[in-house]
């Protein structure tokens, strides 16, 4: 018996290659290696997917399902594929496994019973790809509305303004005959109707459809008996236009008196088709689009994407890894945007629990300072579009100067390194100190947030929570340490973690991370000084404008302010590499972190709900993409 | 516009000398506009990235309260100005139109950023409304992605200028100064795709044409309605090859009935281009003659 337990222990520590070997030897009938060029992992027979998933989770110890997404291989094998990336919550690389199905009657068993974090991701795959998931508790559309025609991410589905499969479009280049898409559409709008549309049956039933599709089944007429007290259950709608939902997010609550009995997140109000557009774009085109995902910390988004594409490019011959200075600059930008992100998150969370706008105004002041720096370096305050494959848009300028962005009517003109030194050594630490003095021991804040919105460590892992939400539940999982990238291994910092799993713990994690970011930045400054004058490009000149990326798949993930941001990219089609991604998927932390929201909110008061949502810290650009 | 007493009182109506500093003579419209423009309350309503810059504009560094955009109200019933700050999606345009209908008149719409103005980088997206003006009347467009706070302030000041020019006396100027209540904007419906109720007839007509064409061409599967127009030529060619001679009249019905037809739009664009070129040449010649004069 003991031997068996010990054997299981050792299985749970196998390396990725050995894990795959283990699967192959023990389940040979269900597993085959993915031997396509540039691909990794295994293909699982979809009939036995559930069993294999349990083996992967329980025996091999890959307890954290990071990403589950669909790919349509029309013309490249004509099948649909679900791709899963599972990790160990103790750290290490990904075990990639896939399940394939026919395009016409796409059906793959649901993994929600194994990892509840697959819930929204499978709904998304149903919505956008039309893959059915038998066993899913509520397989409804999630980003589009019920009744929408077709599954838009399929390769043969065309949008109303469709022009060509991939950019650059012939109408723009060469020659430049730009036209307004409206003029080519008979309705003058971005719409397209099926020829057999029946207008007589259409009514404005969007409201009803939303409530009925949620399966709440609340009967307002029904009077319940609660301990001899007659009461009604009530459905309360919050959003999409609500000041505390951090954007166009919607929650439908069922309440019993003041207590929330169930909560259903409704999203898609900012679904702007990032992935469909991303597949038409060239690889370089997508960098500015990633800025608009998590628009609070655009530098971090850039970083994840360039890492993913660099992974693919490194398969080819013509690839130079970024220089040391480039890596140091990237880390600096990412850490600065993490500071922006956490200040913003804490500020708006405080808004939600009652400290209305006073703290956030002080935080925005600091944010403006960092944004000034971004503007001087990248040319834009928010949408920096700064990183490139194998390099950066540009090095630091000598001086930070601007006549258009006046602070108190003074033209700003600072030495860049001095500006940075002052900001990192004085201003930001001062703000964090101020924040802690006023808030951390604040009685009202403690009363409002301690013990509210609890998520246990097991649940956090099972729900695929990421970022401060995961670490606030006592799981010390930070990708910068667990699966390191860039120059993080040589930097000295600690992973912030708090055990309680409530709103207050998440707040503490963010404050600690602010301090750790400052600690990292302080180590970056001497590195920048040491590499002054070094090029940010390996061979001294910028990379190719339209690189041809070798065939294969890659998953680049970074620890962004909101959690694990991953990019799953498939390069296929064309000969000897592609100029446009075949599949471009964003594993959005804000989206997946919402999966446990209903679970976390149950049993708390209506007034706590906005606080719980605020403590997850979502941004809708990323949630809905 | 500031109330400058001296300037205001320079009218045909004489003001006694001793009262000159206490009395102002002005038109009702001007007084009304003065009050309105300096107490515009925007709706606290953020859609996407631009909302972040809108918050930055509202916070201490830029502070639009200085210009009378005093507080942001979360309810449409207390708001005068809707700042459409971000990408309008088909799913979201339904609540937006409802919110607009709930705002009391006079009400204004400011399209902030490229997305709200015309779809921006996400224009081709299947869930994206290519510009707020497809559904609501927009007063001011602010370009940028996202616009800087300065640009937003500039747009808001432009709106104030626009209000200065409006008149209560002229009912055609703005709908709310006319007679009777203004019609609410019809709320779009989410069908197979989003449906603007104002285009119902058009969709019906197109559906009929499509049905007859389906018969005519003997095709079993027809492309979606809108693609018929863009692909009209290809369809016709393919059909001729397959189904013999074609009834040109039946096909011509499929041509755009709303908006500018393709060829005409091309003409207009060509004219605009020529005019722009002429203007450019004129400017250049002027500059040259100026340089000579100096």
C-alpha cells in the first residue's frame, strides 16, 4: 500500500516529457502524440477525454487548467480541435492535450466536472465555434446573444464587412483605394441577415431571453416560507450600465431579502471580436490590438504576445533573441504598468466599498506620472504599442520633454534617468506608504472586507483563478517564479501571498505586489545604466516588418496585473511559414477569474457584491475581448 | 461665452446710467444657453478604453469641472450629455439607445474616440456597431484612440460653442425646441443580427428579392442578404454560367436603396479629391507669392 502511495507521489512529480510517456504507456489506446510540425503535447481520443483528464489532474498532478480553447482547421485537416493547457499549481511547464472532432457535428465531452475553470471557456467555444459539450451544466452563448446567426469564429463564417481572408487588403495596398465599408453594404451598417429572416416573429425579447437563458427559474409569484416568515425571492439586475461594474458588465442576482442566493455573470457587451480580427491581421498588426485588451496595463499585454510569437519564431532559422537591454526595458515597463494596474484596482475597489473617489484621485495622480513616461517613450499615454518581436519600438529618450502635456502650465523637461530614479525611489514608495497608513489598518475597510467573498485555495485552483485572486487564497503561484520568462529568474523579489482568501487578503496581496514591483524596478535601474548605449535589437537594426512565422503552435503567458495572461497562437497555412496567425486566442485573466464569482458571492449581502467584483479586478476589454 | 455686461448692454434698448452695472439686456436664448452650457452634467457611463481617459479627464490633473461639467451622474435622468466612450457593440447598443431615450431634453451626445465615431480599429468586427451615429444623433466627434484628456476637453468645449449657437426661437434648430414631445429613438432588436426598426421595410424588401432570386437562379443556398450587393457581379456571372440568361431587372432591385450607390459615391470622392488638390495648389501658390513679397 505504501509503495503504491509512494509511486503515485513520484508520478505527480514527473517532468512534462515523462508525464507524456506515462500517459502513452498506460493509456496507449486513447493517446497519440501530436507529431505535427511545431506542435507539442498529446491528442486524446475524445471518447475517453474525461478519464484521461482525471488521470492528468489526479495522478499526474496537473491540477490547474490554464486555458481551454478551440481551433478550426478548415482546409488543414478539416476538423475542430479543443486545446487544453494544464499546469501544476506548484510550478513548471504545461501539459498540452487536445481533443479532435468533426466540423459538422462538433461534440467534445465537457471537462467542467474535472476543472470548473473550463465552464466559461467551453461556453465560449460553443458560442464562437459551435462545439457542443455534453455534460456542461449550462451550455448557453456567452459573448454573443441567444439567436445570433452562426458561430462567428469558424473559418467559413464571414462578417458583414468581410473583405478578404487576410490583411493587408488589396483595396489598401498597394495603390490605396480605401473605401467606406458602409457604402458596400446595402443597409449602410455592419449587418447581414439570413435570406429567410422572418421579421414577424421578431420582438424585442432580449430581456426575457437573458433571464430565461440563465436558468434561474425564479417564480416571483411563489411565496416561500422561511422559518415561519413569508417572503419572495427576487431577481435583481445589475448592469450593463452600472457605475460599479467596472465597465459594461452585467450581473443577475437572485436575492432572498438582502442575501444573495445566486449570481449569474452576463458578459459580451464589449465583445469586439479581437480574435476574429486578429486572425485577419498580420502578426505585427496585432500588437496595437493587444494594447486594447487590458487597457490599464497595455505594456504587459504586449509582452505576452511578443513572447508567444517569439516562441514560434525561434523554431525558424532567422531569429535573434532580444538583447539584455531590451529585456530589462521590457521588465521595467511591465512592472510600471503593474503599479498602475494595482493602484487603479485598489482605488476603484475602495470606490465600490464606500471610499468614494478620494483615494482613487490620489492614485490617478501617480498614474499620470507613469503615463507621462510612457508617452515620452512610446508616443502614447495608454495604448503604448511598444514591444516588437525580438526588440522594442525604441530606446529610452535622452530627455522627457513635452509642450503639449503641461503640468501646472510648465513645460516638462527632465533627464529620463533622473526622472525614473526619482519616481522609483521616492514618489511611488511614498504613495504606497501613504496608502498603507490610511487604509491597511482602517477600521471601516477591515470591517467591510475581512471575511467577505471567501474563495478557498482548492476552489481557486479548480476554478482556474489567477493573479491576486489566486494568491489571495493562499496559493503562491506567480508565473514570474513558477514558469519564469525574460530576466525574472535573476531578479530578487518575493511572491505575495495571503492565506485568508477574502477581499482583504486580495487587497494585501496587491499592496505587497506594489512594493515588490518597486523592488524589481530598483534592480532594473542599475541594469539600464550598465547597458546604456547597447542596442535594443540583436543585430542593431529593427526586425522584419512582416515576419514569416514558422508553422506550429505556441502558448506565451505572463503574469499581468490581473493574473495569467496567455496567448495561444497557431501558425498554419502557406508555405514555409505564415504571415498571419491561423488561430489567435487570448487567455484573459479577467474572463476566467469571473468563473468563481457566483460561487464567491453566495450568502453575502447585496452591498458586498460590488466589492467582491472589485476585488477580483476585471477589465471588460479583456473579459469580452 | 461670458456674460460681459458692457457688451450685452450695447443694444438698442437704453439702460439708465445708474443701473448699468446691475442690469443686463440679452435674449432669452442667450441666457438659456449660458446656463445650459455651463452646467452640463455628463452621464457616468463608460464603455471601453476611452472611459479610462474620461476618468482621467474628470480627475484632478485635467478636471473638467472647471468648464461646468460639474459632476457625473450615474442615472440618465439627471444627465445632459452622453459621452459614448468606447466601442459600441451590437449587444450594448440596445441599452445605450434606451439610456438615451431616458435622458431628459435637451440632451447631447459626444462620440469619444475612433470606435464611437466610426468603428475605429474594431470596425470590421461582427459584433461592432461602426459608429454611434448609426443609431443616435451625435453632436461632437472627438478623434483619437483613445483621445488624450486634452482632446476630450477640446471636444467638450466645442459642444459648448455649439450650444451657444442654438436658439429657442427656431424650432427646427434642435428637436426639443419644436412643438410637442420629441419622438424617442427606436430601440434596436437583437435578431439573427442586430435590426434597426427604421430599416424593417428595407429588410423585408431585400428578403423578398432574395427569395425571388433564389427561385430565379435555381440556387439552393444564397449568400446572406448584404453580401448580395458586394458580390453582385460575381453572382451574376456565376449565375449566367449556370442558369443561362439572366433577368437584369430582377437583379437591379438588389442594388442599394439606402445610402449612396457605389458608383455615385466613387464620383463624389473623385470630385472631393480634385477639389482638395486644387485647394492645395492654391495654398502653395499663395505661399510662394508671399515668400516673394517678403
